[in-house]
C-alpha cells in the first residue's frame, strides 16, 4: 500500500496560458506540451484551449463555434442564424480522428455579421445582440450549443485529456498571440463536451481550477440580467459575471477582480489610501452577490490580453513567469518551464491580486 507522500494528490484541474505582449502570433504546440506534466490534474473528462488572433482574415466577424447532435439540428439552427446574421462562411471545424476522443458531436463554425436591419429593429448594439443570441440558442435549441462567439478568437474543447484535445483540433496549424488551456478533473458535475473549459461569451473566455461555494448566490443574481447557467458546471457563472461587470457595467478588469475576489472588510478598513478604501467599500456594497467564494484560480482571456486571479486566500496554486515579451501562467511551475525553461522572472501572485497582461496597442 502506498503511504502519504508516495502518491500524488492533485488539487484538481490544470490551467495554463501564454501571451506575447508584442502581438507576435505563434502556434499552440508549446501550450499543448505545457499540459503534459500536469496530466494527473485531469481525469480525461474535459480538456480545452482558447486562442486569440487566430482568424485574422475574418477579424471583423463573430466566429461561432458550435456543437450539434444531428444534421437536422444544424439545419434548423442555421436557418435561425440566417434570419439574424449575414453568414460569410460556414464549415466543419477540422479535426484528426484519434481513439482517445470519442462520441464526437457535429462540430461546426460560422463567421457572422449581425444584420443592421435586425439591430435597428431591436435597438441593440451588436455585442448585446450576439450575447442574447448565444443565450437563446444554448437555452432554447435542444441539441445545439454555441461554445465560442468572439471576434478573431476561438475555443476548442472536448471530453478527453487536454494534450489529446489539442492534437484532435489540429491546433498546431493555428497561430495566435495568446493561448489558454485547461485540463478538467470534475468532482461534482458531469463530464460532457459542453462542460469542458474554457467557457466563453463574446471574446471573454475563462479557465478555472477550484470550486465555487457561492455558485447559487452568484447564479441567482446574474440570471436576473438575462444570463442563463445551464451547462452543468459552476465555472460558467464566472464568465457571465465578468461580462456583466466589464462589458455591461463598464468596470475595469482590476475593479472586476475586486468584486470577484473582494478584500475582507477588515482589510478594507485598514487601508490608508482614502480613495482606495472608498472604492473597495463601494464595490463590496454594490455587488455583494458577485463575490466568488471557495478555492479558485482562473485565467480570463479577452481581446488583447489575459488576466490571472486567485481567490483571496490563495487556496489554489498559480505561478506566473516572464521571458522577453512573453508572459506564462500555470497551475505549476513545471508547466511554465516546459514552455520556457530559461525564464527572466517567476513568481506566485498574492491572493486576490490580479495579474493583467495586455498586448501593445494596435498589435492584435
């Protein structure tokens, strides 16, 4: 019998990310390799990646990545899309057949532009319209699921280990200026294709390690504003919270992080900077139901950058490394060293303190 110390007990799930601050595009090969030393953090029930800058030829169009359970479902959904969007391109997402990935749905992508007449009739800006369309499809169209909907970015996910998922989707043939990755170890939710990370809405994508004990409170609040949590996993709600705080309410990423991983009231009370103290008091008072409690580390991908964030007690590991213009993030240092052995700098962010990295203006 193995004794304590002779068997590895992972703290569940693996996350990794890399970004070029100069906007240089590169393939996903290194981040796929980064998931290999964290193999035991996954159990084969979900793996996925998000890439930014991968569709430069369609950069002004929304890229819908979709799962369908049948050809009939796809045709019905496509008819719905044609009523609301100009479909510039429609195609199956290329994959490699491999024994490790089974029970594949139909995997399709559309490059879309909302019809101006529809936007004018509904009096909505295009981002709000696209967000509502995604929610409608995922809530009301059985057998159809939009799992990516941003511009010049895309997520790729499946039931399997992440290193296999990356090969399955041929991510070595894509180039982007930033990549995020996730290996899933679900403990209380099912493993299914739609439940793999990243979770996305528009250009926001979230990978998460941990558990959200405040999920019901978070879900009840966010669903008052039109979002629907129906993907059978707690991580989904973080994506919607960030979309609501940043896109809808206009908070900065740093302010949004101060809502999700808000400082304790005792910490706020001891702040000496009056403006900083007043800001945190205001955010905690205004958005109490969006405080995310429980152990978590997340990486948020967005157009032009990444944000890494731990819970305020730092109950899940996360490491950040830097080399030249690139910044690396991982659940373990081993993942970062796989991508870049010779780092200029490596550190563990403090609990509740966001690490925000942005690409040079105009380079993505």
